[in-house]
């Protein structure tokens, strides 16, 4: 799920949550859980229902902070990596480990 402007919230069990991403695989789930916990959020993980036999298990990642908006947090540079660098859009999307705070590249 790409960063979008919508603030999605609801419930997982009895817990009110802000949804971070839905339908993610195990690798993405672990990445987001680690990143969000490093930034002080309580993370809630829910297993999605498997639609057909043989489909991989997917997960919903959420936080208990109802004011959290992933897009705002990334673009306003509120999130930090485990080693203290600023989280960029490409880092959030796991495209690169580089955290240069520019969101675009200039060509010569």
C-alpha cells in the first residue's frame, strides 16, 4: 500500500487503531513493526483471511495512536530509522536503505 493522504482507522478486536498498511506480506509486516516500535508506537498485527487455498498469508499493520498518519509522518520527517536517520519515502517503501532527505533526483 503506497503512502496516501487518507487517515484510515477502525478496530482490530476490541482495540481502536489507525491502519498503517493492509494486505502486506511477512517481510513488510516485520519491517513496519520494527520501524514503528523504534519510533515509540504500539503496533497491532492482524492476520488477514486467506481468500483461496494456496494464497500466502497476508497481514494488517496498525498502531494504537489514533492521530498517526503514515504520510504526514514520513513527509514531515517525524520518523527515524533504528540507527537515527530520517525516514524518507523510498526508505518507507523499502526501495532503498539510503535516507538522503530528498524526495526526487536531479538529472544533468
